[in-house]
C-alpha cells in the first residue's frame, strides 16, 4: 500500500490530499552532494508563546548562516513569536482552518513543493502534523527528514485525537533522524518505534541566556507582589492538566501554614483556567495567588522570585527551569515521567527534585528554599553553571552538525535505508 493509500485508510483526509498534490512531482532520490551552507526547510505548527515554539525561534536565530541556511513554513501564523522570527527565513504561513480546506491545502502544498525541491534537508520542528507533513514531503521528494521531539509521545498520543494513533506508526518510522530534548523522551520514543533506536539522538535545547538576562531587567507588572517581606513562588505554562498546577496549589496551601507572607504567581492561559480559579477559591487562596493570564515577558517575574516551580505530571525538558537558572533563581520540580526536569536540573544538583505528584514533598522543598540561605546560594551557583550547556550559540552548533551530516552524507530519506548517524 502506498503512502497516500495508507494515510487515507488511517482516516486523515488532509494528509492524504497532500500526498495527492505531491505525487505528480515525485522524482527518484539523488544522493546529496551538498556544499555549505546547507539549504534547510523547517516546518512548524504555529508561533504562540509556548516552550517548544520559543525554542524553535531561538534555534533559527542562532544557526550559523555560513553552515546552514534555513527557511520556514508554518501551518498557522497564530502567536506573538512571529515578530521574532528572522526575516532571512522567508517565513510562509499556511491558512489551514481559515479558508476552504481544498484551497488551503493547495496553497500549502504549492509552497512546500517549491521549497522542498530546493532544500537539501527537511526539519520537522514539532511533533504531530508538522512531522507527518514533513515525512510525506520527504518521501515524495527524496529528501532526508529530521524530526524534533519535545515531549514523551506515549503521553501525548494518549490525549490526542484518535487519528494520531493511526498515523503515528505509519510515518514516524520513516524519519531519517529523530532529535529528542532529553534521554527520557528518547527512551519513550524508541520504545514506541524500535526501528528508530539507531537513528535517535539527544541534543540540548538552545537557550538564549544573554537575551533572557537582558529582558529580566524590565519592570514587573503592577499586580506582582511588591511587599519587601513577600516570598514569591512563580510558575509559567499552559493551563492544562499535564502541567500539574492543581498539585502546586495544594502544595502552596501547605506552604502557607509556615509562610503566611508567601504569594504564588501562575502565568499562562489554557483550557484549565476556570477549574484552577475555582480551586483557588475552594482552598481559600484568592488573596495569595495571582493568575494574570499570558505574560509576554515572564523573565522579570522569575528574576524577582524566591523560587520557580515546574509541577508537571510529565515533561520533556522544562525550559522554565533553565530560564530560571539563567537568572540565578532557585528551582523545584517533580521528577516526572519524560525525564525533562531531571535532565534540566542535572540529576538534582542544580535544583531540587521531588517524587512525582508528591504534594507534601513539593511543599517541603519550597520550605527549604525559603528557610535555608546556604541552599539557595548553592542552587544559584549550580544553576548558572548548568545552563552553560544549553547556551544558544553552543547548542546551535550541534544542530548544524546534524543537518550537515544529513545533507552531505545522505542520512536516509524518509522510508529509505539509513547510511550514517550523527554523533
């Protein structure tokens, strides 16, 4: 069964339509004989202010144009990060969901076709639809496809629409290379797709330390607790069940019994907002918890916080932890499935790790930070050392090496036999 028939049988008509649009241009794969810079087609979902999207933009900003020349296609222009995307990426934004499906698919396919034919490597910057589309394009044009995996797919698939569970096993094994953000994410992926075991690498997410520190000098909003004696706990993220903010609220309730002057700031938006606000009222925390919605620049909050917390039920990495450590702020996180916080916090040497979903342990860890200045100083120093491994210029070099190998030594096009492996 060919790819288009497999996709249609799986129930995803949009991806099957894409296969139809591209079939007429299919040409035999030609081994890549590229010279620098490598032409890289990058495919993303949108540009909302979320962790994965921010990391994508940071990478595109820091790729050395003498080694890699990226251009970008996004399925949607939604999100404030569009203004930060480098202009030399010549971004194209699809309009799926904003106009008739056939017209939107035709427009997107035409642009992907034009760019894929010029590219030497295709980079799917996010899980799900961007990767599915990239694999289809790679299969039909003979270009190697590198996929970026930001979170544990076993958890993501469980919460995704059912058609993902049919398409995922058809297309992900065709990746030439999978790049995972942590060893836990890599283990999760290769357990689901054993054929990717020899084609999976872990690379550090790029973190723009200089820019984060520059932005942290900004003013804090008027709603931020200004009392000199205030002890402020900060967390950021999309308000969904996976982020575990309900657990953090329970832990904060316990913490207040020892630190009645403490405040909690939960910055973000999402479908769980009403439920969390109801929980705040039920726990009697309305005067001590701030939920301001999305904050375009959260770094002044992190810089002035007593601690930054990641309370996720599962997490691929936890960029919030790295951002806080960049600013010298102590961190606490659940040692959750996905392994992201453990990697970010260097196995607990750069921040406090507590057992997954253990509310009393989380409250106790926060109490230690608020009462032990020597611990705070040690975590600050260890965190600043830890983030050096993620600094954007250094991290971008590892991605460049991967793309160069894919283009120059012909890591297998999607669906083909692999010929080399990135170190």
